[in-house]
C-alpha cells in the first residue's frame, strides 16, 4: 500500500498567469504530494517566479538565499525554482545557489512530476525547453465551495514590446482549443462556481493559429451562454487588438463584468513607438471613449511605466495628461528596469533613478486621487458583491468585489463566502469601500434580469 503523500509548498510571485501555473503544478503533483501552507514542513519547496521587473527578480533571489538555512535543517527537502526567472537564468541559478535542486521554465511545468522524480538529492535537474503548441491541461476537480477560478486560454506572446521579457521566457503565442475551455468552465459551473477569469498574455488575439475559426469575442459569447455563470472576466488585453467587436461585448454579454484592464504604458507617442506598442495616444483614448459609450459604468485599470529610456519631462507630462483624461479607476505603475534580451535594454537615454522616482511619485499621487474619486462616486449605491472571505484588515469583516473590481469590506456571516450579496456602499477609502447588507439573504442565482448589469445595451 502506498505511504502517506509528501508535502509541497509553492510560493508564487507575479501575475495571475503565475497563480494559474502554480495551481497547475499542484494538480500535476497531486498523485504524490499534498499542498501545505507551512514552508517548514515541506518535502518539496517550489518558487514560481516573475521576471517582468528587476525588483521581482531580486525578491526571488533573496528568498532563494534565505532557504539555505531551511535546507540545512531539512537536507532531504527538494527546492525548485520555476517560471520566468528560471527560464531566463537556467544553469546560472544552480551555480548561484548550491542548495537548489531543480530549475524549470514555464513550459517545464507540464513535465514537473517527472522532473521532481529525477531531482533526488545530489542530482540537480534543469528543464528550460520551450515547446510548441498549447499543452494538455490536467483534469481539475472542483471542491465544494470553489466559487471563482482562473482558466488559461492561451500562453506566450508574439508582440515583442521592447521592454518585455515575456516572449523570450514564455515563448511564442499558442491558443487553447475552445472546446477544452468550454468543457473546463462547464465543469466548474456544474460544481457551483460563479466567477471565471480567462487568462492569457494577450487574450484579444485568442484564436490565431488554431485549426478552428474562432475569435476572442466569439469565445466570450460561448462562455457567457453557459448556464449558471454569474461573472466573466479576462486579462490581459493589448489596446492595439481591442476590436470593435470586443468592445461591443461589454454592452451585450450579461455575465461580462464592467471592468477592463487595458495597459497603456505611456501617454507619449514617441515613447509608445520606442516601446513597439503599435498604437498612439489618440487611438488609445478613442478606444476608451468607445468603451464608455458602450458601457457607461465600465471601470478601467491600466499599467504604466515611467522613466523608459529617452523619456523627457514633456513625454512624462503627456502620460499625466492621458491618465487624467482616461480617468482610470485603478492602475499599476512602475519604474522602468532593463530586462535581459530585450531591445530596450540597449537603448540610449537611460533616465536617472532619482528622476524616475520623482516622476513615479507624481504619477501615483494623481492615480491615487483618481482611484479615491472613483470610489467616492459609488457612495450610496446598492451593488452586487461576490463575497471572497474574511477581510485582510479585520477578521471580524468579510470582503468581496464589485463587478467593477473594487474591494468592499462589510460585516456579515462567514457562511456568505462564495455567495452574491447586495450591499449599500457607505464609506469610500483610498483603495477600498465599506458597505452594509441591504437584506438578510444572499442573492438568488441566476439573478432576475433587472438586477443584471444596468445601462449596457448600447452598441458600437
Ligand atoms: S504584449 Fe508586450 S508587454 Fe504584454 S506580454 Fe507581450 S511583449 Fe510583454
């Protein structure tokens, strides 16, 4: 008879794609390992890394260094580094960390059980091969109470933005056949799931290279039509590929949440061109205006890089102007940092660190103001919230998200986790809201049509 399973601890850095990859690692290892959230009792310690910015990579290196002590205490514990830093560094990571047993890139995830079996103590393994095609996904078994899920619909990227390491570490773009995606979502909904987020580096180009003739909006329509789906989200979108058809979907599909993450990166045409983004500020702003016409309640979030090589004060001012005009509800902003292999790393005109820091502070002051304003505009409204669990700030409170993606904290029974409730929004804070339940019971699902997504019937 097989003995008890060993324990795996997975530390995840970076984006939702990495969160989905970590879930897949746990699934693939499930025959031999059970997940633990106590690193000190793990038999296998995996770090799933992000290489998008230098700071993210530094955090990984620092964690890896600190694991030396744990390895001394538990010499039979295996340590593996996966993801984008692993792909980028390969053997160099082994040289830098003698206590490291296994290095595997994003495409090595599919071979993880075999790699772990090979990496017995004293035998180190590296797998940074980039494969072709979308890999077969392990069968997911939904536990009761699972109410939201991430579903990967494509991987890799063909865009080669000049600052970005993704096409080098995650490889070329491959879409997943639609029947597999629909089957996975159907299973999730059959088990009582409510919210699905479709993931890919650039979901708008979903379908390219597939034998079937399907676009991303068509995939959204097929998923929206599945019975039981309350909320549909997706990330990430490239502004150049945001088509009229996709914009129109925000006015047509009841489950599609009124939120879009649309990374602009800069407000200066000169810098956008140097970044190889493939759109101008005017085109971006026109798309924003069109989205707001189709879906007046839409909440927009974005990513912005400050201090890209050659960025002048005038370029930066254009970014500030665009941010004010687009009136983003939420944003992630960063100082540019050169990444290995990328074209921008070799560009002249490096912006000094102190100038980058000063610009970032000015930008974040404006972004914080816009986020707070957006939260204040919601005051007094009654809105649907999907309850996610207890609040990070106070175990006495629950937290959930609006369809427009803002976090709302409120007092209520823990049994509401995973359910849709109606809250009156009573307090606006810089990065969250507070609410009170307007009735004792959670919302029945499916909702009555009049509670679903108001003001969404305009077309492009
Ligand atoms: S679209 Fe550009 S920024 Fe996004 S992953 Fe691809 S190369 Fe990177």
